[in-house]
């Protein structure tokens, strides 16, 4: 069982930045990949960014060049740096990890990101 705890959401003005953090339990070597989804009101949950164990990354087109996913293996933490935020980025952001051996998905509790002037 992997547990994930998110932090870092909040209110930011258009053009501003936020960094989300997600601390997960267990060993990084038990993880197949990790990343972030977001869900706006009335919409489905969509993948924002992901990172494989080997370090390769993937971003949805809407955030390329503005968001960066990274991780700190020593701290069992994955980050999402979000720059040049716009109102369309407002959503609840969920971190996830996919277990290496079972391919089971585990989710964080969600972090609200609000972009408004």
C-alpha cells in the first residue's frame, strides 16, 4: 500500500506560479511511474504530467513549456512546478504513483489550484 500526501495548492493571480509537492511512502524502486492529473468542475480527470522511473517525462500539450515535473528520490517526493498560470489551469490536482509490480494506482488527496485576479 502506497500513501501519498500533497501540499502546495492555493490561489494565484494569472501569470503567477505555484509548486505542488507529493510525498509518497515506500521505496522509489517500487514505483513504475508517477505524475499529476487535474480535474476541473464538470470535467473528467486528465493527465497533466508524468515521469517514469528512468526519468523520462511526458506533458499534456496545454502545459508544455510552463509546467515541470521533477522528483527528489531521497525525499520520496514528486513536484509539479507550474508557471504562467492561467484561469484554464484552475482545477483540483491529484498526484499518483503506479506500482511497479502490480501496476496498481495510488492517489493523493487532491490540491485545489485557483487562478484568479
